[in-house]
């Protein structure tokens, strides 16, 4: 188990006043709050900050923590001294699954014993939350996913234990990124005759190199040669569920969106798939290729900079 | 709670769920008074006339969850929550736009 230096985590001196501690916490909490922050390790940092503040804002916990001395450094191997915490009373504060092993060893067990006394009451179990990543194809076709979760569960003696479990979950067809699946009764068990909490799974669709998702619509860039675009053609267009033949009408311009109605994310009111036309021009390397471009320049009366006319250089 | 391999079928919160005030409080681990405050501030817009008839959509659930975390973690007041949620949604919209353009 590693020692947690709560003062260092909040960036305050050991002698900091409650006001200074609160201010340091608020500043860091705003910076790393997972709902607000886009920092890569926001969630981890936020939990550390929260844990540090939970201890340092509470006079009893802070006193117990300070009593262990200041000769420890962050991350150092740590074993609590026997009876180090005698004479301090702690209350549980719910989100125990978020705390470090260090915190659990010091404040966790007493918190769990505190909760165990509540078993004569009937309380509903807590809801749990997890995130699951799926492929765009899973949303098109529906899928089955096996997910592993570590959840705090209550053992027969009323202690919180972390237990790993695996669930087989049906991913419904047409689910979109940011939507949630509710699995009834899969959260924490209730106390007494209270019913179990639910498990909420947030769905995230992995970003795809070619398909861009916009709500229930899907966009895909389609590169065409100038002659395919000008003369019209039929090209193979990849979709999340396989290729389709797409008819390109003559004189299709760059930036034009060809809509495949109902080929977006499926559902009662399915989205559309858009092929966004991009033109790619080949380099002229051989004599014949140069000749072809020259012929074009003679045949066309075409000024690609028409919109710039009237601007002096 | 079961630990097994039977296939679990959930419901899509945003499309199929309509929560009462008791259910939304449980899902967010928050007291009813906050929900009342957010409804009168326009943060949440349930259907139904009186609070006993309120039905919250999955979209409301999402907003209520973020609001609950902001209140718990940053001790924001009700107008602060309303402002933060509107700004967060605007940022999310802009990010989505940016993503579909690149």
C-alpha cells in the first residue's frame, strides 16, 4: 500500500489554514472535474483531490492523518501502526469505491462498520455507473458485449468488499454515442427489503477513421477523380455494414453531399448516410498526361479564381 | 444481484425512460429540494403539471446527474448549475461540429 501525501496533492503546506485548503481544493476541483475538464487524466486526478480534501477538511480525519507524522513521502510503502487510530470516530461517506487503498485502510473499515449498523433499515441499493465503448458497426447491427466491472458489494458481515463480475449485455441496434443503457437491479443490493440499485452503462462509439457521426447521421468522405465527377460514374462506397454501389451523377462538384436516405444509424426514425464529395487531381508526369492537361486547358474556358476578381494583388 | 452469463437486456435511457421525482433522486443520489430548485430555474423540464405527476426524460436525467455532481463537488448554487450546464452543452455542440468537419 502506498502512502498518500494529501497536502502535496492539494499543493498546500502542512500548516495551511482550513480556508487555504478549501481554496486549493476548489481551484483544482474546477480544473479537473470530469464533467468540465478535457485533461486526459482528469478523472484520476479529481479522485485524488477529492480524497485529499475529504480528509483535510474534516477535523477528526485530519487529526488522525496528521498524527501519522510528516516523514512519509507520496507513494512510499505504508503500513498503519497498530492502534494508530484509537479515539477517532469516522462516518462513512458513500463513494468508498473511489478511494485509494491507503484511505480505505485508515478510514474505510470504520466507515463500513458504521454502515453495518443500519441493516435493520430498509434502504434501496445505490445505482452504479460505467462506460462501454462499442464500434459503429455494433450500433448498426446490434451486438452482445461482455463487460467486466469491479463493484463494491456487502459481505454477510456487513463489510464492503470489491468484487469483480462479468455481465453479458445486449447492445440494442440503433444506440447512439452518449446514450445510456439502464440494467435494472444490477447496481448495489438494497439493505433489508430495499430493492437493488440499477446499473447505468454509458455508450461511447469509438471514433472511426472514415465514418464521422453526427447524432444519427453518418458522414463519409468520398474521393473522386475529375472525370468521375464530371462524366458521372458508379463507385463502391463503404458503409459501416459493407459496400454499396453509389451512382455519381454527371457534374458532381466538390463539397456536394450525396444522401443515402435511412442508411445512417438505424431506429424508428433512422439517420441518413452522407457521402461528401472530395475531388483529387492526379499529377501530370508522363508526356501523355501532360498532353491531356494541355488539351483541357485549351478546351475549357474556366477561371477557378472567379470569386477573387476585383481584388487587386 | 446475479453473477452469471445470462444475457442482460437494458433499456435506452434517452428514448424509453420516464422517471418520477423519486426515481430521478435515487439515480442522482440527491435530495428532492435540489430537483425542485432546478425545475423552477428551467434546468430540468419534466412533463406533467404537479410534482407528483412529473416525468423526467432520459435527457433530463443526464442533466440532473451532471448538476448533482457539480453541486456535490464544486458546491455550485442553482443559477451556477444552470449556467454551467448551458455552457457545457454549447461546448459539446461545438466539439461535435468540429469533429464532423475534420
